[in-house]
């Protein structure tokens, strides 16, 4: 049964990998959803984490840099899951079937001569706030929707792309790490 959740439906049906790679397009999955659980303070045990509903199967577990857990699940989204955690959309690259989960952050790269910080007002007018300017690349910054709405940050990427001096915009993706 495909997930049925208004929160998931608010995410765009398709997302480009980036403006630099517009041909690589991900499709929002109609069969998978992501259940985000913030990092626990103290013991990072997985015993209590993951979906508790037996009709939902975790197919993949991802970790963020700060230790949060994201279970990519197949099964119905119920009220308990929405209340217990943050339910998010999952995307699949059609050719490779690679599964990715957007974090809701967006990376913008301006021309090298432009400091990202100098675009703060223009970004705010586009509906975004700067979360971090990259120290090693001050013309690049991580953005979030000013409203805090992850789905909106992804829906409105074109607003950032339309700003002057923008070279590339891409969502931040989480996926399973490839082993060599």
C-alpha cells in the first residue's frame, strides 16, 4: 500500500539532482517514505529506533552527520508515526533505482567573485535563510526555507536559481554509501 500522507504529498513529484546536472531527475516514490528520528542523547542504541508498526518494513537505515536516524520504509503511514517522528518523502532515480532522501537543505554556489553572505537579503526575499557559509568556499552556502518547511525548500528551488550570479543549486541528499 503506498504511503498516504499530506506531508509527503507536499514534496515535489520530481527533483533535479542540480542545476549543473539537470538531466538527472529523481521521482518521488509512491511506495516508500522516510521516518526521521533525531539523535538520542547518551546511548545511540538502535533497539528502540525504527518503525514500531509491524505492517511497516524498514528497508534502509541512513544516518545524518549529527547522528539522527532515517528509516526508509515500505508500508502505510499512520497517525502514530507522524506523531512519533518526522515523516518525509523518498526519491528514486529511475535508471539506477538509487534511493535518496532529501534533507530539506539546499546548497547554492554563486560566482566565485560573489560572497554568499552578500546575497542574504535576496535569498530571504526568495524565501530562504542561510544556515552556513562554507569556510573553504565563501561563495557557497547551505540554505533552508525561511519558514522551516523542508518540502517548501525543495518546491521553491527555482527561486534561488533565478537570483543573479547563481552558478548551481542542489538539494542535500542522503543515500546509502557505496562500498568499493
